[in-house]
C-alpha cells in the first residue's frame, strides 16, 4: 500500500524536489556573489584595520541588521511588489528565490565577517608593513585563511534556505513545502506529510555532510 502511494506521489515529489533545489541554488549563488564581498567589507572597514571607515561599517551594518531582523515570511510578502516588477509574477520557485536571496545575503555576510575575525591580526599587520595593497591582503591572506569557514557558513546558509523554501511553498513558491501544504495539510494526507518531512531531513543531512567534508578537505590542503 505504501509503495503504491509512493509511486503515485513520485511525479509531484520529484517536481517539488527540483523546485526546492532551484530555490536554494539561486539563493546560495546570490549569497556568495553579494554576501561574500559584503561580509569582507564589514570586516576590513572595522576599527584598527587597513580600510577602517566607521561610516561605511555603520551603514552596511545597519542594512544587514535590518534585513536579518525581518521574519522571512514577512520579508517574502513585503517583496511581492518588487518580485512582480522584476519577474512579472509572485508565484513559483524563481519568484520565491528573490526573497530567499534577500534573506541569504545578510545572513551569509555576517558569517563571512565572523570567520574573518578569527584571523590573527598580526599576519595582516605584517603584510601592511611589507607594503601589500588592500586587494593583495584580501586575496592572498584573508580569503585563503577563511575558506573553511566560508564553506561551513555556506552549509549553514543552505540549510536555512531549505527551511525558508518550505515556508515559501506555503504561499505559492512551489517546492516540497508547497507539496506538504497542498496534499499533506489541506487534504489531511499523513503519508504525504511524513514523506515530505523525511525528504527534507535527508536533504539537510546530505548538505551538512557534504559541507563538513569540503570544509575539512580545504582545511587540510
């Protein structure tokens, strides 16, 4: 009986799983492209560092804190007008990716900043004394030192986005969350609900294991 139910559910489950991967993938990509430089900017403009600037540090910090303080479900609805302007729709995984990306950028930026704070400032001061340019310090000292932390942070961000994507599914974003709501909740189908929960648990475990493995590999190299 359960096998038959799974066979019947498989097309929808497969589609929802791919939609979830699309949402999380886009959110992660934007987090790396925008969140990584934002986090580095927060670090290098801090007090006693080579690009110290309290105005930039303060402005970027306020922006990051403001976005992070908004619950995701509210951020999702708040960005509906912008999403509609950008894509012409507010439903589907691509549309949900706009809010996911907006949530991922400041989240990952803070992780990058936190990872960079663990660097021995003496190494940076030595590079400055040798006449290294700011770009050279970031590229050849800071970035290599924080690579394991960046991968671990990306793993944490990915897991958070998987949870956010499930919330996005509740209001038309698609994905596994949408499947759980439409079939598991509205139709009182416990099999669908349990299946979607299991799929999400497995997905999170795979992401966590892969992230930990990559971080350890990079740290050893």
